[in-house]
């Protein structure tokens, strides 16, 4: 077996320019300096720092495996250095995602989002890293399902013998911290029954069934669940390996040609279309959005990051972007109404409950309506019947 390499993306919003719009170049420079020093000391093999919207993205390769205290500690230092610059410049929400003052060996649960995978480098190793802003980890459910389970998206599921047996999906219940491993195609309907609720069930990892090779990983941190209050959306990242017995780069990108509805956007409280954009448009404007995503294409050679290719920088995605604008225009006209605004369960993790709390004592009993409620409760089969 060849040498194992780990690809880690660790991202955080440590403050941004003009509200939650875009990172400041000086904060990226501060993070870059920390990672460059670590590279010269051999802690990491290679790195690339970029942004999408107000999130700094640290893309790193190393030989320390996933959940390495060295690598997580390094990311923490880089974010702290960037947050200091953000504070000095008076950037907005400086330090936002660094929920704790102290690092304790693992960055998970402290605010930043993480997607990491360890693998044996193939002779040629094409990888795509996805970075989204103003949405949540479940935003990857639909496109990743299509990439790895839907032959109408991925021709290789029919044609390529190594993919023909299908893939395994590790799905996480982010509210309960439980996971389940389901197989496609035989358990496809069960997979969909879960991941169709993307706020709760998140595709975490995908493995090729043929040999258990890891093919994809998604960040699953839910910042608002961790913090217990709304502190920004959990703008997600993902890593997808491609080609040679895995979906081709074009099959992976194909799933993003449909700008599906995701939760996030303004105040993390609205559904809107996920718009694939080139790096130069990776900033949120209209109604703090619409939610957007970039795709960076890499070859990894001896742990070196060769690239990136800015994969959505192509007129082939112009129509997707146009459709996203039309959807944005349509759904925006709903203003504060569902289904533009998120449903009550998700709103519990925003600032709306404070408003509802204020109104609590102003509610009085409506006799007629209360009678109907009582009648309903007494009906056979209603929950209170069995109380
Ligand atoms: C969404 C987001 C923004 C902010 C909004 C209000 O993830 O970051 O839409 O929620 O700009 O921000 P505050 O409350 O900081 O004024
Ligand atoms: Mg922000
Ligand atoms: Mg963000």
C-alpha cells in the first residue's frame, strides 16, 4: 500500500468587509502567513487559502490523518491571526465563528467547519473541493445523491464496472449525533427518506461499494446547534474524488447544473437557490445572497496541490445562474412568508424566538377556537386520548 495523504478543508467566518459580504484580503494574508510557516516546518505538505463570501477556506494536505491536533491547532492559529486583523480593521462580526477562547486538541465543536479525508494517492488523483456560503451542510444532499446514486446524472453508474455496484452513504442525524450507513441502489428509497430532510440528515461520507474507497466527505458542523443560539449559518464545504472508477469531474459538476433550493440566505432563515459561481463572484449581495458555491479542481501529486481550476467559471453554467436569478426573484416576492422563510423548527435556531417570547403574554384564549381544540383532543386516535 502506498503512502497515505490527508486532505483537510477547515473554514471559518472570522469577520468580513461590508457586513457579511466578503473576506478582507489582509485576513487571508494573515492566515496564509501562518500556514506558510507551518509548511516550511513540515507540519503540512501543501496549502491553499481562499474564500467564498465571508468565509476563509484553508485547504491543506498533510500526513497526519484526520482529526490531527497539529493540523486542527494550526487552523485555529491561522483563524486567530486572521481574526486579530479583522478586529484591528474593524471588520464586521470579527471572530464570529471562533466560539471558544481556547483550543483543546480538536477544532470540532469550536465553530469552524471541517471536511477531511485520508486516502492512498492514485497515480493521478483528481479532486474537487466545494465551498459554499449562506447555506448549510444538507445543501450537498441533493447534488451528492445525484452524483453517486442517480444514473440520469452519472452515466458511469451504468457504464463503468467499478461504479456499477453502487456506493455506500454515511448519513448523520445532526440533532442526535447518530449515523447510519446505507447502500445504493438497494436502499435508495431509505436514503432519500432521510436526506430529503436536509436540516436534520446530512450526507457525511460516501464510499465506493466495490472496495470501500472513500469518495466524498462533507462538513457537518451546525454552528447554531453548537452555540445554542443563532451565530451565523454553517456554510459548508465538501471534498469529492473523481475519475477512474469514480464519477467523472463532469458528472460531479453536472449535479450542480440544477440550482436547487437550500436553507440559508438572509439571516440564515430563508430558502433560496444554490447558485454555482466562479471564484470572482464568490460574494453575497442580493438579500445577502443568493446562496452560492464554488468548485475548485485539483490534481494531488505526492501531497502537493496542483491547481486550482475554477470549475464553475464556464458559460455552460450561465443558464443555471440565470435560472437561479429567476427563482430568487420569484421566491423573494414571498417576503416574510413560508416557504421563503424557513419553517418553525429551523427558526428555533435563529433570533425569531426572542420576538415570539415578547408576544407570549399577549395571547388570550379564544373560546370558540379552544372548544374545537378540546374536541379534537378527545377524538379517538388523537394523542391526548391515550394520556
Ligand atoms: C447569513 C448572514 C447574514 C446575516 C445578516 C444580519 O448567514 O450571515 O445574512 O444574518 O446580514 O446580520 P447581523 O445580525 O450581524 O446584522
Ligand atoms: Mg458572516
Ligand atoms: Mg458565510
